[in-house]
C-alpha cells in the first residue's frame, strides 16, 4: 500500500483568499477575455477574432476565388488547430455567417452547399465546401508587406495578424452582432459604394460634419432589401452610436386571378424569414385578430427569389389588410443600432464619423507601412542590380578573381576588395548563373535599374507627403468600390411607421372595401379596371397608401376606352356581349387604380373576369340602376331598345333573339333624346333618333335599323348624346382580301355634322370613298376624343380631323385594331 503524500497535508501551503475578491477578479478576467477575444469586432477591420482567423487561415491555405472549394471541416480543423483555441462548433457557425448573402451585405466566404436560410440551419461541415469570396482578397491584401503587426497564436507556434489590412470599411459595410459580458453590439449593414464615398469625402474634408457624410450614407442598406421608414433613429445612431429604426417588407398589390386580389411580398425585413411571417399570419387569423386573409402561399425559389403571396378575401381592402399585417406580423420589424467596437483594445460606442476616422487612420497606417516595406525592398534590389552591372561590365576579371580563389569565402572577400562591392553584392554575384552573362542581360538590368530608381523616387515622395498618402488611400478605396460595389437594395422613406394599436382595436378594425362611388372602364383591347370617384363624380386624387406598396405607373399612354359606367364598389353593372347577353357583375374584385391616372393596362381581361362562350366578346358595360333603355345594334342591321324594367334580377339575361349568323356589334345606354348611328362595311353611315325605336321586351327580335346592300354588314353601332360637341367619325378602309394585320389601309376623320340625319331603316350616306384596291371598311367609330390603338394596345396616329364626308382616306403607317375614347 502506497503511503500518503506528506505534501497533501502540509498546511503551510494553504492560503486564505476572500471569496468576493477572488470572484471579482476572476469575473473581470473572464469578462475581458470575452470582450476582447470573442464577442466584439475591431473597429479597424470590422472582424471578431474568430472571423479574422478564418479569413486569414483560408488565405494562408490558398483558398482563393479562382481555385476549387474544400470541405468546410478542413477549414474548421486548420483554424482550430493553429489559431483559435475553442471548439469546432463556434468556428463553423462563424464560417457559415461569413458565407450567407442574407446576413452580410458583401459576403466574405464563397460557400458551396447548404449554408442555411433564414428559417433553417446549415448542413454539417462535412457536407459543405468553402473558399474565399473575391471581397476577402481586399481584406487580406498586403499581409506579406508588413502592413500590420503579427502576434503569436495561443501556443506560440504560429503567427497571426493582429488586424487585417482591410481595403474597405468592413464594419460599416457588413455590420456586426455580438453579446459580451455587460455589453453588446448590433451594427447594421451599409452599401459599399456609399460608405466608400463618405470615407473619401472625409479624407478630402477632415472637418466634414455628420450631415455632410449623410449625403453620401443616407441610411443602412440591408442584404434583404425592404423599406426603412422613419430616418430619425438612423440619424441618432449616426450621431451617438445608438438608435432604432423600423423596416418593412416590400409589398405589391397584384391581381392574382380574374376575381382575386393579393399582396405579393418580394422583400422582407432584415433577418426575417418567410416561414416566420406565415406562422404569425396564421396565429393572427386563428385568434381572430386579423381579417380578410384567404390564404398564404410561399412561392420562393432560387430562380425568382422571395415571393410570398397573401390572398385577400373578396370585398376586403388590400391596403387596410396590409396595415394590419404591419401591426401584427414581422412584415414590419425594428432594428436597434448599438455601435460598440474595439478601439485600441477598448470597447467604445461610435457614431458614423468616429467609425470612419478609426478606419481611415488604420488604412493610412497600412499604406504607409506597406510603402515603407516596398521602399526598403526596392532599395535592396537596386543595390544588387547595381553590383551586378559592375560585374557584367568587367566579367572577365570577375571570372579570373573567382577562379583564383581557394574557396567561396576568399572569392567573396576578393570581389569586395577589387570591385568595391558590398557583402550582399558579392554574394549575389557568386550565385549568378552563367546564362545571365549575355548582352541582353545587361540591357534588362539597366532597364530594371531605371524602373527601380523611378519607383523609389515615387515611394519617397509618397511617404514624405501626408496628402499623397490620403490620395492613395482614396484611390484604393474607390477601386474596391468599383470592383465589389452593388446598387442600393433598401428603400429609404422619411414617413413614420405604423403607430401601435391595441390588439382589441386591431381586431375590430373594418378591413372591408367601402361602398364608394367608382367608375368602371372597358378598354378597346378587352380589359376592365375600376377607378374611385369623389362625391361629385370627379376622379379622386391618388392616395399614397401604406408605405411599401408599389404604386401603379403614372398616366398610361396605351389603350383606349370602349365603354364606361358609374356605380359603387359593391354595386352591380351589366356587361353586354356579342351574343346578345347581359351578364351581371360587381366591380369589387376589379383592379383599382387612382381616378386621375387611369391605367387600362393594369386591368384584368374581361374573359378572365366573366364567364363567356368561345368567341364571345364584351362590347359595353352599362348601369342597371337607371330607368334608361339599353340600345343594341347587330351586324345584320337590326336595332333594339330594351327597357331597364325588363331586366330581371338574375345573373344572365338574353337582350335580343338573334337571327342565325347574326351578332351584336354595339350596345349603349340610349335615352329618347339621343341619336343612334350605324356604320357598315361598305362605308355607309346612318344616324336617326333613338325615340323612333320603341323599347321592346327581352324576347323580341328588334326592328330594322339600317338597310344593308348585298354582302355588307354593320361594323359599328353607337349613340351620340343630344348637344354633344366635337363628335367625329373615324373610318379605316382596306382590301377585304388582305390578310388580317398585314395592310394598314387608309383612314379618315370627319366631323359629325358632315353626315345628315335620315330615317330609320334607310341606307344612310357614304362615309368614305374607296381608293384603288380598297373595297371595305375594317374599322369604324363615332365619338369624342378618338384614340386609335394596335392589337397590343399601343397608340397609333390618326389623320387630322376635318376631312369631307365622302373623301378618301390618308395612308396609315401601322395597322389599327380598334378606336376608342382617349383616357382623360
């Protein structure tokens, strides 16, 4: 049995220590270690120690962007074994964040494989691969030129840089986050080009104020884009290092289908994932806090990026629903800026100006140290080249001296003595290869000498003038920005975020569309859109809407109006079709546009919104609340007026019993004091009083409207209000045998007064004289403010008005598919 060690019972080695003192000292040592060595970034290169060691080790391993990826496990192992005395998990977590484009504005690692998403973690390091991104080369450039100090690693076997040279302000560009003991940092990413512009401005104007720099850096530029609303908190952060701002998703109101409207989210607030948003929406809908949501679909993919579609129920205002989404879900989120970074080893809270000054001081030091290193190397090389030139000029004697020496040491001494060389020059000559002793070598050496002398002079001039050093820093910064800079992603808005509201008030908010006056437009190319009206029937000014909604384009210069009708949002209208049917519908689900900037192209196709038969088209939209008859005209020249009282309250109504092969060519509201008008394919126009057509029941087949010649048919039917001014007749003639869309033909615009009124069921008067090769009208229209469009809705020019009634037309440059009223 081994006897006990007496030293274990030696009470003379026991020291009494106060527990509180020991705990305080140990805690302070631990806190300092966490602050300095783990959690906080250095204000110069913007990296924490583990990030710096990863980037440096990958550069030392040669993992450049032009080389292949290697397993992340290998990188983690190298960093852990040589530089970072901690576990592999935190090293890999730091490596992953450096490769995530949604975390960093300019990623420093090029990852291959699953490096995670905002909702899911990354794959294990044995499955992923990594190499340095191109931007990291700018951080590690000049490390081999004594640009920064190197310090021993944790066991003294290797050297590591105390800080990277950092050719761009990485801390401001990529931001930082970390929790230390008793303090934390949370810095927002910024746009590289904007930060560099501010840094260059500060170099050129050392006394620049915060307002001056904010002209270059107006606010953060988040990797995920989105919208920053309210810039007061941003300015506070730039001034004091602390501040809060709110970010919103980028949302557009889109027509998802003929009767479906939705909110399409294409950008989310910083570090907010789509699954988190979906979960919060479902929770709010399930708890009855949120109304009007039909469904939520995540259509995000690698090709199209983020696309989160939120369907809106019929009758709910998308703008009001979006406002509630901002209140109740992460579609609006806050970001608290706390700019804490290490400056000379001490944590400090820095505003924008101090952050840039610390970085620029570091960069100026890097350029000076690098230039000093280069100057020394070029002086050393020039010294050797000058010695070699001396030897080449008298190479035979040099060879004789070397051959006559007993050993290298004697040869070195005799060369120094005979040719007055330094020891370095003599050693270099002894190591010279014989192939260098040619005529061309001398020329090359003389050229190298001249180039070295010029470079030395430039470096000496640079080091002697601080202004030149600052200019060099500015040029290098701008070069990095030109190479790696990208356009701004985050939209900055000065408006304020949504004011907080209690959950009860939010749940009771009425999100349905108000039953306000509106006007429905039917375009010449078959699209419908709804525009809001004020109480006096005039178009409203377009509302701003909640911040983040992508507004429609300003006044459209495409398409023309075929028909309009006034109603209310939840009211009913009738759509008269070419088959003689009247289809009732409500405009509540039509796309809504501002009344004074009607964009017909934003409307939905009529055949998508209404149920139509094959080949059936909508000719007009008419109100159902007035007691005014609806007049319709057919291709066979039949006219009929249907009293509003005959229209029963059912979805579809037959307005006329059409003869076989006949179709409706026009429909319009026609009180007794209006004039009805037909225009036929053989260029005949007939105008007559609407009062001469008595209203009939729905089952009636109408009466004769215009007498047609053999082979002719009616192209246009409409009405002209009593006392209407500036009414014109537009006719376009072409060859009936020509292929559709190949012959532009000729057009004529005549005043309405040129055409005399005649009785119903007569043949009318000639509206256009055909030229050689023309035998029919292909388009005809009567109304005010004409606008001609092609099949794609693009505007086509028309001849000037004022042509005689029976004159021939003027040649057209492009095919006209339809004519309607200009958008007002």
